[in-house]
């Protein structure tokens, strides 16, 4: 018997290689779960990650890129890149430069980093669902 | 702009919703888990902030 909330089938994901599925999950928050037929969870994840990301931008947070001589910036860049297409669109739009003097700068960074890391966890969860390690 | 406590609560709420849906499959378990994570993050941050009072800023 299927677990509560699990889909009857996942036709789109069945045709996709695992790497493509994981790439889709990274690029668009929630897309991996949507392709696997988890529509409710996909919607919630997309909403949570987008909210965290846009709040972070609104609070003058910075989309950090690697800086020479600053090892922690590499970790922050990985977390920020985890937001997928949100990161690239914001960068293209000239957003996310950060205002270091703003009182909310660190809070903005926290929201942006949180959004990216949550999406990276979704990529791993998409993998687990796709290979059958997680039933729901 | 929201004050720092409101921002802390908002971040904790977003994270709690995320993990509740990531790790729990039914509604009741999700609610319980949401409150556990939300309270742990909120009260934990306040407790750590309070414990840091004695330390100098610079």
C-alpha cells in the first residue's frame, strides 16, 4: 500500500536520468519533487526557499562569490549557488551586492545562505526519492 | 524593516516548515516536528544570545 501523500506514479521523472533530475532540482527549487509527483511538497519547498531568498535580498544581504584570501567566502559561495536559478537571475538583475553598513546585512546573508542550503538538501532528497531510498 | 527578533522568528519558521515537510509524511507528525524545530531554534538563539552577554564586543 502506498504511503499517505505519495503519488500513484511519477511519469515525468521516470523518463529522466537521475543526473538531469538532480540538476533540475538544483536549478529550480521544488522542481525535483514536482517531477517525482510530490506536488504538495514541491509547492511548499518552492515557497519556503523563494521567501527566504527574497527576504534575504530585501534585507540588503549579499550573494557572496569566492574571494581570494577569504576561505569562508568559498563555503558561502557554495551555499549561495545552491539557490540555483534564483541566484543567477538576481545576479543578472544586479541584486544581491549587499550593503555591509546596513543593520540588516547579516540577517540578509543568513536568509540567503539558508535558502541555498535548503535547496541543496532538496537535491539530495530528490536523489533519495528517485532511487527508492525514501518511499514518500 | 522588521526588528531582529521578528527576523529570527521568521527564519526559524521557514526552516521549521522546510524540515517538517522534508522529514515527516503526515500532517500531525509535521505539526509536532514544526513546533519542536521552531522552538529549538528560537529559544536556542535567545539562550545563546543571553549567555554571550558577559563577553566583550571587541
